C-alpha cells in the first residue's frame, strides 16, 4: 500500500531564459504546478503539470488542471486505497481526458512509491540505462542565420540531434540551409500541426534533406491523413499531439500513420500509460523518444527516468536545466555533457527539491489532507 497523508499543489511562475517560439506562438513566462504527495513517515513524492496557460497545444490549461485536480482527481485519491502507482491511472479512468492533470498527480505517487521502497524512479519503472542521449529543441528564430548559429552552438556542446520548429513560410528553405551547413547532423522538423494534405507536394521536398523525421505535420487529432501522407513521404512521420493513449498508438501503428512515436508523459496521462505505449512500440518495432514540454527540474527528472526504458531508441528533448532556466527548482540541476545525461542514483526522481527556489517561484498553494 502507498499511504498518502497529504497532497500539496504548489503553483509556480518561472521565466524562461529565452523566448520559445513555435507555430502556436511565443512563450517566456511559464506557469505550472508542482504536486507533492506526503506520507506519514515524512517521505515526499513530486510531480509536475505541463499544461500551458493557453489551450493551444491541447485543450488543457494551468487553470483547468487546478480545477480537475482539486475538484475531481484528488477526491478520488482521498477515497481509495493505492497499492501500486499503476492503480492511479485505473482510478482516474472514469474522468475523460484531462491527461496532464492526471499525470501531475500520478507522477507524485510514482516518486513517493519509489522513495518508500528505496529505489530509483527509473528502477521502479523497469529502466536499465545508466545514461541517456539527449537532443535539443529549437524554437523559430528571428532569422535563418540566427538559427544556424544556434544550431552550431548546440552541436559543439555535443547534443545528439537537433529539432527545429517549422511552419508554412519557415520550413523547406530553412532546413535546406541548415543541412548544407551541417551535412552529417541528425535533424528533425517539428510542424506542430501547421500543415494539411493540400501541402503534400510542398512537404515532399523534405525527402531530399535526409531528416530523421517530421513531427506532427497535420492536424492535432488526426491519424487518417497522416497515413496518406506517410505513404507518400520517404521521411518518417512522428506523431505527437495525436497520441493520448495506448489505444491511439495501436490505431496509428496499424494504419501506418507514422513510423515513430513521441511519448510525452503529461500528454498520455502519466508514467503508467507512457510505459504501456513504450512496451507496445517496442514489441511492434516502432521507435520512440521522450518529448519535452519546457519542464522545470521535477518534470525533467521524470523524463529522464522514463527514457531509461530500453525501447527509447532515439535522443529525447530532455536538455539540461541551464538550457531553459537561470535557476531550476532541483539540486543538483540536470546537466547534459556531450549530449548525455547521467541517470541519478538516489531514490525516487534522484534530485532534491531546492526549497528556497520552490518558495521563491511559488505564487499560490493548495493543501489537501487524506
């Protein structure tokens, strides 16, 4: 059994070091929740919400996360016994979607469970890697030359692959110039649902650029048109926004909608479902990697633990803390050296909460007794 004495929701507001621009818009201030599950022995498990303040990426927002956690999800946890973290996703099943709210709470329970059993979160999930390869995700830049300079800086830092955000009017020529400058570097393009099948002939030009993949080129909720597009493109399609569950994954793979899956813990509802998707893809020969949502240190630590599973064959988006934050909320901060992050060996997420930083960035707090 996993005894929970108290659940805390810490609402934080942190400023990214640099604005991050995608086809959705530009973000610099990041609001989110750190969830904290406390037991009667003083163990503390931590999770992180990844919804944005606007419903551009999914329908969820910071405020809807609070509503769902406070008014529906935490009451479910208060009324039920939890033997294993997998029980949380089963208990939450009657609540439709709201995956990021579910994941924020489930993540805290997973961390608490690992600490109660004196094991790393990676080991609790069944992971075996002692280090993980990571790439970098770059937003849309003011100019192609600025982007090329930025790409060069991260290649020099040893990152294993470069992800470039694209949109209509900022795509083929941008990628062509990057490829000409860096002919051997693994490059992927992330479209964030900004194209339609009407752009098929335009997107076919990407086949000449030897890309690792193009991520989510078509609608956020589509798997049918992606299957049509994948039959036409040599470039592998990776699905992101379309995948919210194992069932979505099964359908996409059976339809041939993609050759790669981006697993984001928050988007699929938590670590338990993320692991199930990983297992399915591993068994069906589909590559997976762990995507990022501009997480602070707690969410970054969960991504690291998940990526230790053997089926994560491609570098993920979990760059070091200093890529995004002047100061993170964990100690030590996540450090990437030559594109590699060492998996921490301490119990749970493996990092300590920087209590001073947590207090500094907290703008609101909610406490629930069990």
